[in-house]
C-alpha cells in the first residue's frame, strides 16, 4: 500500500540507499586520510621505525576500508529488500 503523502516506497528506498552509502563512505574516507597522514608524519620523525609504523598503518587502513564495505552491504540490502 502506498503512503498517503504521495512519496513512493521505491523513492524512500533510493534515498535511504544513497544516504547509507554516502555517510558510510565519508567517515572511512576521512579516517583513511588521517591514518595515512599521521603514519607518514611518524615515519618522517622516526625513519628507523618505518616498518612497524607501516604495518600498523596498513592494518588500520584495512579496518577503515571494511567499514565502507559494510555500508555498501547495508545499502544493497536496503535497496533490494
């Protein structure tokens, strides 16, 4: 049954999908930028610790990217269910 406001369920699903992927992609993008920036600052200050910093930085980047993938999954579920 369609809502009485004139807005279809499909339009609401499309807006919710767009919001989920937009907000779910923005936060990890900012986090990845900050992780990369701070990691390079740390390597610049202490080049001997570059391998330790780099491994921690890559792990943090992977976790931040996983959040973006989760938001994509949520957006797809909202769109197709």
